[in-house]
DNA sequence: TGGGTCGTATTTTTT
DNA sequence: ATACGACCCA
């Protein structure tokens, strides 16, 4: 082993060498936190600590894997193998496989992802005969998630009048009933949702002291990365496990806390010194990642936040280039600019694709960017979004597999019992569910004795046969699972159920891609089995694979061809770094998000998010915003983000401010040649006023008034000319009178005053209008 | 029972 | 615009 400690600076080295007792490392952005964690673990092992006794909790599977690789490189792969390193959810799922039976769960419990949870919730709301428009499944689940993350059980909820009053005030007085029904239903299905994995871990550690003692003894050294993003439930688990030896090292940066919406409690990091009186605190303030310009700009932004620990991130790196801020005319223009700048960077700086990232606030923004990159034949990869495992065809096959492992998994059963179609309709399913409820057993158990119940349930003989066939098929799979490996069984299931056959018949591009996805899933099962067989502690079982499926995200899957531009949300980019970073969509109501403008705390989280985004960049950062954007199916005007105004102009290079003004006289798409550097630069007159209310900051592109526009009259399908004062009828808004038209031929926006709906601006390309007069 | 059409929400971020 | 769920009809 090398003298790895020599590669660290003073505070880094101190953090790596302080192995005993509670330690908090406040690691500013780019300050070499992963390096410290890696060397700290290596150092522990070097000192003679058994890797078996080290628990390292990271925020993503990806971070865990990367760190494990780096540790392997320092101490050797065989030593690193027995380290427990992973996300809270995956580590504690693993522990619960052993311990959950104590709480009445099967050891092969299913993990419900958010889709499953929502489906369960919809059924619960339906069964309680509640209005689904008031009790929105997603919202209700979010509320329940809050309860669970704060260890408020159903009983605790019902003993807490404040909570019940709050829900009643929010027009949801039945929240408690829903909570109970949801929990019951998951329990009956032998399933845990994401929050349960933490909640039940807490429960088992609290109720069974011998279990707690076992893991305290095992995990003598605990490291937690991204501590600022732990929620209360995670905090309690760490506290309980560490309370015996107190060899707890937490690493985090309050300025990068971006998961409050998910229950992350920034107070966990702010009050670490209160929890552990003899805690050492080591700040890492030197940034090794970014240029002075980027660090300076980021510091200015984050300084606007009130809630933060004192710290001073600095860098000895070069000044670097000023940060271009491009004002786009539309989302398409923004995307084109980004693509052209990437091209430029590759030409002048010789950057490779994988050194470039494009970051956005919402997944929906990737679409326009993708289009522009494709046009320039730039290879890219989109992280996140609808992940592989959430695709319908994948969930279908996985549901069969889940059902093999846990027959009580009602979500899985209901998903596949009539898919592919085998003549078992909703009526039959309802009967089965009612029977299961009355008999206090699961639907699967009803099916096992269907002939016994059929008459009582009024299910006719033909349907009984179909149900029987389904059960026989499932049983045959189960038998096969005992003697064959997981890949063979999965392949057999996919064929026998006709899932594959059905997709083969579909020769649309979507159908083909679905089939490919199924193939990819089967491949990944095979890969998983082979990989696990190689490991000492490997688990090549089906339940092992399914756990992986439930807890892994898209970002965790490796791509063979790595030389691609990365597209992802800012959240996903946390912990990563790139030589060049584009942050797009810097507009009010988008970044910061419209949903987070209500309180100072919410806005500060958005600001931290921007801070995270900016500090991903090593050498080149580009910022863009657009004066208009396609959102919710229509063009929306937007203002530049307030975060841009918080950065001193000395760091920024404003671009394209004059284009698209009336003087250009050309509406949208001014730049025909993508040559942004030739656009004459106009001096900006003054720094934009804080709290802009006026549009004086940067004028919006004005649409040119037009006298008339051709549209297809929905009344008779004929082309007619639309002009001011015409009377039209719209499906949704009813009768109205055209006030004015603006834009350019082929892209005209009409202002129409509707009798009942008021004044609306409609794009004639999309609006369906009947012309009356 | 199954397939089709219609209407509505969707765009905040994730384990 | 799109995708999903609800509803209706054959």
C-alpha cells in the first residue's frame, strides 16, 4: 500500500486520521470529500479494523459503487469485499431480510416502488368511497411519507390532535382512516414501501434490544455521506447504531441540502455538535474542482441564504473564463445554442462528450435539448426520467417474478392476472377481492381454493377454468424455481405467459423497443446471477434480484459506451463533476420552481440547488434562460431567474440580449446559422434591479401584429381566414370574439375574449375553433 | 368482457 | 402535447 495519506492536505488528512469518536466533516463543494472518505476507510483497514465492522452509508448506489472501486484500488479488492457500503434503503432492506419476520413480515417481503404505492393508494381511496379529486393519491402518499419519516405510526397519528386538525383543515378529515387502510393493505401484501424500509428498521431496533446490540457490535465504525440530506428516520437509525461505540463520521455540506421535499432535515447536520458533545468538527474549505470565477459566483449566490453554517470556500485554481449567460428566444433556441456551444468547446478545448453535462430543473426539459443534440449528431445519455424499471413491459414481467416470491403481493397479482389477456375481467377480480376481504385472506389464497368458493361468489365454470389455468401456470413456475436458476425461470416465464409472443406481433417501433427492453431485462438478470455467483456473500436468488430492481435507479446502470454527453436534473448531478456544465432554463417559476416560492425555506432550497448545479463545473460553466418556453402544451413567457441577478456582473458575460427585439423584425428563430459569436454585442445599460417587477430588465421578444390568419374551421373542415371581431366557438371555453392576432404566418397567436372564460391567448396551430360569423 | 374514445392532469426534485 | 384513467358501447 502506498503512502496515500500524503496525497491529502492538512484538514483532509486530519479527517482521515481521526478514526475514533464522533466527527463531522463540513465539506464545501469540490473540497475532496470522496477522497477523504475513501482514504479514511483505507486507513481504518490499514490500522487493523476488520472491513466487516465498517458500515458506510451513501446517498446513491452509484456513489457507493464508485467509492468501493476506489477503496479496492487502495487496499485491494478482496479486503474491500466485505465492506458494507450502500444507500440507507438498500443496506436496511438487507438487514430487514433477516429481521423482518420479527415484525410479522415475510423475509421475502416485496418492496413497493412509488408506482405500486400509488396504485395501492388509489384502491384504498376508492374503497373508502372518498372523492379522488380531494384525496389525491400522490398528495396523500406524500403526507403519509412525512408521517413515516417522522416515525408517526397510525396510532401515534390518532393520538395527536394537532395532526388530525391540520388534515381536517386541509379538507382531508379522513386522512387517519386512509393511513390505516394503506398500512394494513401493504402489510397484508407482505410489502414495504420506501419509507417502511427505514421505519421498520427503526421499529426492529427499538423493540428488540438484542437485534440492536447485534448490529451495534457489528458496525463499530460508521460513516455517513451527504449527512445534510438525511431525514429524521435515518437520523435515528444512525444514532441508535452508533450509540455504543460512537465511532461515527458524518460528512456533509449544509449548502448542498436539496432533499427537504423528501423529508431531509437540515437540522441533523446543524445540531450534530449538540448530539455528540465531544464531537470534532473539521471544515474542508479549499475547492480543488473549479475556477475562481465559478467558485466566486457560486459563493455569491449561496451568501443570500440565511440558514447556513459559516464557511469560506476558496480555491487556488486559475481565474478561468467568465460565465456566458445566453438569453434564448425559445426552448428550441436555447437547445440549439447549447448544442452549438458544445460543438465549439469540442473544437477549441478538445473536450470529450463525457466531460460535458447539461443540467436542468425538471426532466421535461430534456426533450428540446435531445432534439438539438440529435440534429448535430452529438451522442448523449439522459439520466433519470422514467427509469428502465418503470416501463410498463418491464413492470409486467417483474410482477410475475414478484408473485413467485411473494404470493401475497396483491399489486403484482392484479397486474398480471389478466395480462396478457386471458379472459379474467374486472367483475371477476372484484368478486375475488371481496371474498378475500370477507375471509380475511389474500386474493391468492382465494384463488388456491377457487372451486370451493366459486359458487358462492357467482363465478361461472368457464371463468373458474381460466383462473385455474392461471394458478396452474404460476405453480409450475414456482416448482421450476426450485431446480433452475433465476435467468432460466425468467425466460420461461416471459415465454409461457406469452408476454414475449404478444410483443413480437407488435411491429410498431414502440413494440420493437418494448421487446428489446424485455430482452435487456433478461440479460440483466443473467448478468446479476453470474455476478452474484462470483461473490462470497453473493445472493443469486430471485428475491435478491428483485430487491435490486426496486432500489436501483436509472443512473445506476452502466452504459457500455461511456463517451456521451450527460443530461440530467440538478438533483441527479449531486456528487458529480464535469469540466463543462450547462445549466439551462434559469427562469422564474422554473428554476426556482413555481412550487417553491411560498416560503423563505423553500426558496433557499432552490438556491442551494442552483449552488449545487454551478459547483459541478470545473472549467466552463454556461447559463441559459429563455424568454418563452413551451409548457403545458402552450407557449409561456418567462422572466430570467433571480439567481442570475445575485451574481456580480464581473463573473458573467451576457449574450444575445438584443436579438428578437422589434428592431430585428423577424419574430422567433433569428439565428439561421447557429453562429452565436457573430452576433453584435450590446452593452447592457445597468445591472438589473433586485426584485424585478417590471420587464425593463430584459425586454421580451415582441410578436408582430398580423391582420388575419388561415385556420381550419372545425365546423366544416374548410380553410377560413380568421381576423379581429370574428366570433368563434371553442370546445372548452365556449363562445368568444377575436380581439387581435399576432405572430408570423404559420405561427399565429390569437387573443380571444370568451363570453364565460374571459380573455385567452391561443395558438392557432393547436386551438380547435369553429368560426361562426 | 374488452376495446375504444374522451377528458383530464401533467411539470419539481428521488430512495 | 401526451399519457393515463374513466367511462361507454359492442
